[in-house]
């Protein structure tokens, strides 16, 4: 049996918690920050968990997460 390749772009962007949930960073934090409120920028710093309906698409590309 050959080794499965991990999708490196997904592996760099997502981390796996101890309960095997995927953590992601929020988007819209790289530019055009002048028009965004301080509260909005502060909330964009936080991480969020990937929804379960989307998580199966990522797990296929991360075969060695456990």
C-alpha cells in the first residue's frame, strides 16, 4: 500500500484539536482595514471551528491527522 499525500495547503491553514475538530483563522484581516471598525477587527483575530458539514472535505485531504 502506498503512502497517501497530505494536502500541504490545508495542513498549513488548519490545526486539529484534541477532539479532532479543525480550527481555522478568519478571513478579511489582510487589507482594507481602515473602513472596518475596531470591534470587527478585534473579532477577526479570534479563531473559529470549521463546521461539521465542511469538515469531511478537509479530512479527506489530511489522512494522518490522528
